[in-house]
């Protein structure tokens, strides 16, 4: 029993050290300093939340530079070929780059609780584990074993049609996108679009303006909305409007793996 306790303590210490190392190496914002109550409020009210300046300019530019390094990706998708839009994106391979893995692990831990709350409000039995590796284990049981974090690139005329990133039976209800380019400087147009499909009503569109390095947390599939008879499900999709000029890069963090 003592050996098990010492092993668990060692694992926790190693996780803290890895997290601290990643924060030091990449100079990303310390996620514990974020006002998560404000983030949760925004997610509950709108289905998305903006966390400003999570990634500094240096890290955004390095991620863009690494786009050419084919060794770190498992596949490249030509969006026009599949009628997803116009542009290109690449899925990272396992093991993920340290920065990408750290963002995926640490953000998941802060979103698992509200994700479970959403399922409860909608009368669903789904419960999400506290730690990300446990979600990945659930994905593996459904033969979802391919990593989904990705980097996207759009040039002039590029766009992304409205869609959802589900990938299989197991999916987490939130995902995060980080603009790696600065709107108004590196590109024009290319706004992030969210469409909320409200039952028995017209759909609502929202344009979300972001700066380089911001984190946009948004729902992958649907959100609970409180009505007169309890909560109902409002489906949401996202996309990118046409880029008018320049080049637009973004990092996407999806927490579940793909089949």
C-alpha cells in the first residue's frame, strides 16, 4: 500500500513538473489565473467564451513556422476536395507537441465539470472523467485512437463551411481554437462564425472577433438553454467566412480522438 501511495505521489509531482516546464518553455498564460467563473457564465449564456492572450505572439509564430514540418502531422486535408470549404489543415500525430498536449490536458480539466453539468441539465446520463487521459481511454474503447488537434491555414478566398467536429460515438462537448494570425494585420475577413439552431425558430448567427493568441472555447455540438419547461437542446455549428486577403492560421484543440 505504501508503494502505491508513493507511486501516486510521484505521478502527481511529475505532472506538476511537466506542466511547470511547459509553461516556462512556452511562456503561455498560467490557466489557474483565469477567472473561470466568468468563462463558465459565458459558456452557459452564449455557448462560447473568449479568454484573451493565452498564447503570446512568439508561440503563435512558432506554430505557424512548424506548419511545414511534415514529421509532426499524421495527415493533411485539402478542404476543397471534400467540399469542406477552401483551405488546408493538418492533424498532429502522437506524441503531440508539448505545448499542444499541455493545452489539451489543462483545458480539459477545467471544462470537464461544466460538461457534465450540461449533460445533467439535458437529462443525459453521460458523465465526463476528471482527467483527460481517462477520456482518451474511453475513446480507445470505441476504436477512436487518432489524435484530433490540428492546425488550419487559409489564403485569400479560403473559408470553412458550417460543421461540427464529432469524429465518433465519444465526443467532448467543448473545443478550443486559437488564432495564430492577427486579424487586420496578417489577413482581412476570415471571421469565426457560430450558428445556433433554436427549435421551432430561426437560426441565430454570431460573428466572434478574436485577436492573435486568444482562446475561444465553444460547444462542439449543442448547449442547454433554459425554457419554460426546463432545459432544451440548441444545436450549434461553426465555420469561417471567406478570407479577403492575406493568410490566416489557427490552432484547434479537440479533446476526443477520432475513429
